[in-house]
């Protein structure tokens, strides 16, 4: 297991390098520049800005300089946020995204596994149909539609005695729980729907296995059969889904944080792309790629824990 983990970590280096190289070339070869505005800038001012951020150097030199800085943990200076480095922007926005995604993913996994298991055990019942309906709605309704619906219901239609909405319509405030409920609920519903559907199908297949039939023939209670014998192998497809779910939560943050006006990484991605902030976009790409590689590594290691027959 240790040798496999080390190999995956070593292979992660060229993966990150390939993603950074592709993004770097796409950003610099796209027509236009980070300092192009509606008002024409004087040639001297533009030359001074390019010299300050080393944009007047050859492309290969800029690429090598960025890689050297990246090895030292420096994501560079932002082109649009004066006196701010990308590291500072990420440190400021990361707690917001972690406060949403770090809570929504565990809740989605727990709720999705529980609902999928109940639906599989009570197959073709009212509970099963309700779980499948929730799964279909979560997969079909996009987050930019479901988010405003949650705002309409819980921030506009439902009122307290003081006339205010039950929950804030957006913003982060001081990071209180009331500002987190709607964004977390949005991500939980989206991810829980996919996990519940996969868990239901996997558990139904496991419950039809020969070893489950043997356990029933021995007179074991249904709860013991499900929890001790069927649940662990049924979690294998769910574990394989966790990597894409975690990555999709990062990409969904772009929509979620835009809908609820949260100052997180998703908002930085939008601002960096609109403003052609090369270093900001590259820094967020590096962060997302490292998270994706880490999630996939954890998923592969979880396989061996769930199924001891797996050997790397």
C-alpha cells in the first residue's frame, strides 16, 4: 500500500505540470491582455505595467519564472487586485468555500447513503419512490435554478414575526450559521441525489448475492444482514463516486457563490476569468488540480479498506 501511495504521489507531479502548462499557454495565447480596458491606455503606462509584471519577457521565460515561484509556494501577484498576492486572496476566500463545501460533502454522503439504503431495503415502497423522486429532481434541476428557489421560499415567502425572512438571501456576514444554511442545503441536495441513487442500486445488487441468501438461511436479523454483511460491499460504487462529487462541489461553488453572493473561491474564479488575471486563474487551477489528485488518491485507498481482496 505504501509503494502504491508513493507511485500515485509521484505521478501526480506530471499531472499537475501538464494542467498548469496547458492553462498557462491558453491564457497567454488568447487575444487581448489583462490590462485591456474600454478606455485606451497610453503606451508608456502599458509598458510600465508589462515591465512590472514581467509580461514584456519571452513567454518561455515567464513560464520558467512561474514554475520556480510555484515550487516555493508563491502563486504570484494579482494583476487586478492592487497590493494583493494570489496567496493572500486564496487565504481570504478559502475559509468561506471550506465552510460551505466542508460541511455539505459529509452531510450529502451521510444522507445519501442512509436514504439509498432505506430505499433499497424497502424496494418499491412509498419511501423508495420518494427517494427516487428526490434523486431525479436533484439530477435534473440545475443549481442556478434551485438556488433562487430556496431564496424565494426561505428568505422571501417565509417570514418571522418581525417581518424578516427566515434566512438571509445571501452574503456571508460574519460567517454565522444562518448565512451558511441555504448554500449548504443547495450543495447537499445536488450531491445527495446522485449518492442516494447509486447507493440504492448497489445495495439492491448486493442483497441479491449468494452470501446474503446464506446469511438469511442462518436466521440472521435483517438489520444485521444489512449493516454487517451488505453495507460494506455496497459502498464500493459510492466511494468511486466521491472523487467526482468532491471535484464537482468545487466547480459548483462558482454557481453557488454567485447565487448567494459569497466571497469564496468560486467568486475569485469568475473575477479572474473576466479580468484576465493570469496569475489568479493559474493559482486557482493549481489548487483545484491538487485537490482533485488528492481526492482520487483517497478514493483509491478507501477501496483497499472496504475490500481487503484489492491489492495494489
